[in-house]
């Protein structure tokens, strides 16, 4: 067996052990709370081995950092302890090689940071053009681990773009009116789902990976945002304010079969599929506190 | 900074923690000041016993909050839908569903203007009503040239007994990365009329940023004068003469404050029910708003609840202010909109439930709005030519929308509301009528926003 296959087998076993443990801990229909500090959390992401979750958190009033929650023992550590800047929107390549996030680089700018964990943690950065205040947000790797798709606040407005993992070869994917945000790449790499205000408030659209054939999937009077593909590519989870506050919804990848996953007077946001596709990770506000929860897929 | 003590508070889980107090140069001293004793009875004649200003430093986007323009071209309107309110003709952004439901509880001015476009001078003007004669922060001016802050004026007009007359809730002096806002204090009256600054953490721990009391000196032990003197002797030995003189004066006032029963009770959020603390949310801004309500309840004439210390969002030191030059729409959806909606709606409910809204003037504002035209990186910049203020409580007729902006939200179509009109309205409702303002030589020649009354 090649070393590559061995690595994937190890990842698969690790993920199955982790999901098995989580499944045992879950009572059917009842959200599983993973954190308890109540601090403001943003953009959780499963690490590629599936045994940990990374997320941004307002650790202290003047710093947002990325922490790692290790699922087997629920211990936590700081993912980038030497970085004193604000850190947002962590993402991991499917093969686990590349870690990326958005770093505050002063003068209100967020830059893209990519770390190659198989090259002595070599760090490359992408500085968006468009002046000091331009930013990169909302990162998503392509499934072939070669590119990062993101929201680029640059000289063309707020659009979807991508660079390769060496932070080179910038490609603009959208160029529409309004703003385009929160891209997620389909598991086969052929499509990107995202939110756009091109027709008014944020709704969810899908397009080919190069930006062609844009189709609208939702038409809500209020914002639909943060769409994410399920691991098998058949469903899309997203956050919507259509019922008065942020709730998690799931629909088929073609926009049909809409179901509501959460029902609470406080917010449920930042949906992220568990790697096996059986549960959804969220940041939920309960009693005024923000924590990570795992919920059922409706 | 000099360590001079700490006091225990309980967090929302009932745990005992230590809140450290620090002593330093920016001592809050708007308490026990001269020149106002004869006016102690003025509060009884006024409509507003207290003023509670919720300050959104950095410039909140008026188009994305209280003055949306859904029919404007896409390069103006932004990505947010609008919500119907209970006030005919008034729509809010979809980011404010709770406030839209409560639109009958407050009134909205949509035609505020400021005379400067930089954060610090615009903030100073918004908080004092006037420009500095020497140009202010961005034009080569010097500190101490602005007229006194509205809070300093009211604190002098109506000194309170135990508690400072002007309390500002923030982690430190408010400002931007360049420096503090000079108008957030006594101005030409001197630093003796600056605000008393308190910091409230997300867990409800209250500390005085400018003070750090002697280690181990709790409020209970503060009443033990011998213990205090021992601590002071130790501190004195570590200081030179000038440092000690400053520290001694600071300490005297802090000691007076912290040993006052009313003060220690007002600062203690653990006296609130879990339900109330949850409703405000466990963020620094949410718990600060709750502390603001407690201070109003305790009789503090002027309280300023600050969203953040710094206006900036993404600076390495910054604490998520409203200066959303970058990523305005992501930030508004992720954080600023929902948090503001929750906290301010809860504050209005809480004040109303306790009968405090009748005697408290509540004002929500920043120094300016943001550019209606979306900038070339898909965000919004400073815009002092048209923005909003929200008014509620004592003397305010709720459910009104004052003024109208043009179809793109760029300029007022009706009479603009100037910063000195804001200040004049605050002071008038707090019982400082024309004669008294003239006597104190403050905010003369302007008018009340009578449309609110």
C-alpha cells in the first residue's frame, strides 16, 4: 500500500472513531454542545483529519484568534500562538496539507495566509490589490487541494476569486453587480455555491467553477447566506434570516426540498457539515452566549 | 500604571473573581466637583433625571441600519433587505428586526450632520456640539480647546452625591489608532471634568481602567483605614514625589467612590438576574449596557456606553468598532447588526419595564454615517453629510421619524440636525434651560430639536 493510501486510511479510521464517539454522545434530535465558554465564535471548520474543529473566537476584547477543539478529549489550544493579529475564516485542504486563514495586517486589511504543513510550515500570503483596505474573507479549498476560493474585497468590489495554494495566479470568478460572498466549492469541484445581492438582498446562487452558468437557488425576502455543500454534494446548508433571526436551513443542491434545521429565538449560524455528512456543526447563541453545537440534518 | 488593589466580583455563574483596578494619568474625576452644589435641586425640575448615550464609535452605516434605500442603484443600496416598522413611512434594515418591532418606543432622526470627516474631530464635535477654535485633532490643534462634553456639563450642573456625574464605559479612552477623542472630557474646563471611566467585561467584571488599587484591598477592606494606610505607605515608598501627589489625589477620589455603598452596589452585575444578564447577551457591549442601566438607576446624571474603545475593526489592537472601511457588509451581517439590535432592544425593554424610560433620555449615535456610494472595494467610508440618531425616553415623543434624506441617503432633504442641536436637546431635557446654559456659557445660540418633543 502506498504511503498516500496509508495516510488516507488513517484519516478515515480516525474520522470514523471520532464520529462514532460523537454519535454515541448525541441524543437524537438534541443538539450536542461542544464548547462552554460562551465567547463569540465565528467560522468553524473541521480539520481534515476530522478529529478537531478550528474556529475564530473573540478571546480577548482586542483580539480574535483561531482555536482548535480536539474532539476526542475536548481539549483546546491556540492554532497560531505566534500570531498576535486578528485571525478569521480558517480553512483546511482536504488532504490536510494546507492550512489557511485571514490575518489582520494593519490599516484595516485582511490578507490570505496559507501554511504548507508538509514544507516546514512554510507560509505564503496573498495581499489583495485595491489599496490598503482591501480584504480577503470566507475561504474554501477546491477538492483537488490546488486552489483557494474566497471573497475578495478588491478593486472590482466584493467578488468571488481564487488563487493557487502558493497564493499566485489570481482568477476573478464573479464580476456582477451587488456583492458576492461566502463561496463553497462542490465536492466534485465543478460548481461553486455562494450568496449574492445582484438582485436585491442576499440570496443563494450556484455557478460553474469558472463563474459561468449562474443559477439562483433561493428567493427570500431577507438574507440567505453562508451556503455550504454537503460532503456528498447532494445538499446545501445555509443561514437564513427569513424567519426573523438567523436559523440553519438545508435544501437539495438544486434548490428544492427546503427544510429548517433549527428553531430558536436566538441565532444559529455558520453551518458546517460534519465530514460524514450526518450532522451539521453550528455556532449557536443560547442565553446570550455563543458556543459550538452539532445538530441533526433535517 | 500603579497597582493599588483589586476587588472581587462575581461572574454570571456565581464564581468569585478579582477585578483589578488601575491608576494612571487619565483619571476620571467628574465627581464631587465644585460649582454645582446650588443646582442640586435642578434634577427635580427636569424631565430627564439621567442621560444614557450609547456611542457607536467609528461611524455606523445609516443605509445599512436605520435609513435603507432599497430603490437606490446597486452601488448604493447594499445587500440587505428592509423591514417594515410600526411607524408609517419608516423602514429599517433587515439587520434590526427587534428594533423594527419596537419602533413605537423611540424616535429616529435621519438628517444629522457633522462638520468634520475624521473620527476624532467628528467625535469631539458630536460629543461637545462645537468645533475646536484651533482646528481640533486633525488640524494642528491641542487638547483642551474643545468646549466641555455634554456629560461634563450635566455633571457640573447636577453633581451627584456618591457616584460621579459623568461615567463612560470603555476599556480606556475612546479614540482611534492615532489617539483619544479630545472632546470626550472637560475640554476648556479642564481634566477635572473628564468622565469617570469604567470597564465592563463580557463576564460582567467591572474595573476602573485608570486605577489599579492596592493588591488585596477589597471594597470591604477599603473601609479598614489602617489597612489602606499600610498599603499606601508601601506604594508611597515606590513612587517619587510628583507621582505620589498625582496618585494620592486619584486615590482619594477612587477611595471615596469605591467605599460608597451605592457605588459598589451599582457596579455589581451579579445582583442582576441571570435572565436579565442573558437578555443583554454576554458580550462586553451587552453587559456594559446593563451596567449603564444600573448606573442610571443609581442616579448617575450622564452615562456613556461605548460600543468599543477604538473605532477600528481590523487593526491588531482594535476591538471591532464601527469603522467598516473594509468588509462592511460581512461585518454588519456577522456582528455589528445583530449585536446592536439585541442589546439596544433589550436596553429599551429593560428601562421600560423598570419605569426608568420616563426619567431617562436614551440616545444612540456615532460621529457620522458611512458613504452611501459603495467604495471600490465593496465597502463604505466616512460620511458626515447625513446620518442617524435614535432618541427615546424622557421628554421624547416616541414613534416619530424626523427628517428625510435624499433617495440615495447622501444629503438631508429637510433641515439638517447639527451636533449643537443634539447637545442643546440633551441639556434642555435634562433640565438645563436657556438661562442656565447661558450662565455656564455652553451651547448658546442653537436650538432644541423640537420635532422630537
